[in-house]
């Protein structure tokens, strides 16, 4: 009897943990946060090459600073 009672409590605990991870306050929000971060980073990478003149100016400024 004692083993089945412990097993019952363990199963209830596992169920609670699974529900908390699947709920709107658990894993779902974390997943959305990471997806948003990835989207922001990819947008920044896409924006980087758009303004080539500015990139050239920045590289020139860096070279001038390194020479000094």
C-alpha cells in the first residue's frame, strides 16, 4: 500500500510540473521570448548590410583610430 501511495504522489507532482511548464506562465512564455530574441537578432543582421556607405565610413574611422 505504501508504494502505491508514494507512486500516486509522484504522479501528481509530475502532472503539476508538466502543467506548469505548458501553461501561459511557464514554457510557452519562455519559448516566445527566445523566438522574439532570435527575430530581433536576425533583423539586426539584415539591417547591417543595408547602409554600405555608413559601414565604409565606420571602417575608415576605425582604421584612423588604430593608426593613432
